[in-house]
C-alpha cells in the first residue's frame, strides 16, 4: 500500500515538474528570443536556424529552472494533497512526515544529478554551440542579406550598398558609410569584399582594391589600399553567451588561479561556485517544499505559485547581493557565493523539523 501511494505521488510530481520546467523555460526563452531576433533577422536567419539556437539554449535555462520547477511542483502537488486532506489521512494512518515526503526526496536526487550534468557538461557544451551557430549564421547569411542596389543598415552605425555579387559570399563594387566614430566618419569604397568569421557576433569584411576617406573637424584623410579588414558588429550589446559559460569547472578553476584583476578572478570563482550551488539548492528544497505546501495548500494553487516565486525571488536577491559584495571586494568569494544557499539550507531544515514534529 505504501509503495502504491509513493508511486502515485511521484508520478504526479514528475508530470507537474515537467510541465512547470517547460513553462518556465518558455518564459525565460522569450526574452532571449527577442534579443536574438533583433540580431539575426538582419542577416536573414531562417526558422531552422532559430530552432537550433533555441535547442542549444535549453541547458543554460535548465540551470535556473530545474530547482524552481522542483519547488513549484512540490508546492502544487502537496498543496493539493493538503487541501484535499490526504496528508491528514496519511498521518492518521501512522505515516510520519518524513515518509510522506519520500517522493520529493526521490525527485530532489534526480534534479540534483541532472543539475550537476547540466552544470558540468551540457551547459558549457551548449554555450559553445550557441556561439558557433550564431557566428556561422552571421558569416554565411550576411552576404546573402545584402541585396544589390539596396542600402543595408543591419550593422551598428554602418550603411552598406553593393552593386553586384560575384558569388554567395563575394561582393563587388562596395560603398560603405562608417559612423562608429562620431567625430571621424569614414567613407569606404572597394572593388571586392568577402565576409570572414570571427568570435562572437563580430565578423570581418575583407575589402580589396579600395579607397578610404576619413573626415575630421578640420582635416580630411584619404587612403588607398589593396587589402583592408573591417570588423563589423550587428549590435555591440548583443553577443553570444558569456565566454565563461563555456568553461568546464576545471577550466574555471585554472583560469581563476591565473587571473590578474580582482573582478576577473572574482567573476570566475563566482561562476565556478554557481555550478555547484544551483544543483545543491535542489537538495535543500527537498526539505523546504513539503512544509511550505502545508501553508500553500490552504490558499489553493495560486497560493503555492506565489509562495514558490517569493522563495526564489528572495534567494536570487540574496545570491546577487552576495556576488556584488564579492565583486566590490567586501566579502571573500567563497562566502559571498554560498551565502544565499547556506541561508536557504538552514531555513529549509528548520521548516522541515518543525513540520515533522507537529
């Protein structure tokens, strides 16, 4: 009988967890899609390209949504059980709160192991795949997006017009107005040009047999060239995922030890600790979810959602506050990185002990 109860509860938890994580990933994905669409639409990215990027971004989102989805699933399922008096009946039958919470323990272990796999392997690999995919799309599609005889302003503070195309990636008779330096705008003309990939969302436009005119306040400089490399950026604020997201924990530790500046060293250490602390949160939420559900169950499903979001808001505020103190040099990196997680653990254990004694 006990196994049937645990199996039924675990199935409901798993289904609710999957739905919740999917919903949270979709919400977080919307903000990233808006930024990426602004960048990639200018180079004619297809739906297949966007679908690949969405797929590669999922592991990065899972680092945040797995613990959040676990807590919300626990609050919804156990809150419903409490509202329907199922927990009261289980306790009256002789089950203590620890046995009632066993399905949450199983889900917590699964979330912890999944979080470790995402933090250590899937996250870094997917971050590298995102950067490479964006670079490939920009490089291969930029030339195609430039229509003959049409002004193109996809690149920040730059207007490009081409007279013709020799091939899919080779441009002919190019005119460029470069206003990135406001006090010294440039006019470039070249017989031929070709896009060459570079890291991030930057690419190089290699121009051949051309002319540059640089206009200053009182002077004008004219240059002729046989070959000129021009670095282009779709948007200075839009880049692929932060580089440190691509490092494994071993690489983060190695780079943190050899880093020179305090901010760079602190940022690498904080990223390293985050790879451990976010999965560890799942273990602490095992002890927090069931006791909170006893409170949330009295106010229905909306109460559970509101309570879960409040807990994570408080946790992330403390996490960001501790990390900012580390960046400012007011706390050691290990203390600032683990402060929010330790406080959450203490609160969770206290809540579970209190519920178990009732």
